[in-house]
């Protein structure tokens, strides 16, 4: 009985940790995507400004 309880608690702890890891990974990927979009936008703005100068 005690062993089964320990196994269950261990599985629950692992599931919680995996959930947190997944959310952290998703946050990192979203942040990276946001940075890439911002970089592309900034490059496009620079190109437009340079084109207007010509």
C-alpha cells in the first residue's frame, strides 16, 4: 500500500514538472518568435526609410 502511494505521488510530481517544463518551453518559443517578428519588422522599416531617401 505504501509503495503504491509513493509511486502515485512520484507520478503526480513528474506530471506537474512536465507541465511546467512544457509551459516554460512554450513561453521561450513564443518569445523567440516575437523577437524574430520584431527584427523582421525593424528591417522592413529601415528598408522603407532608405527607399524614401532615394
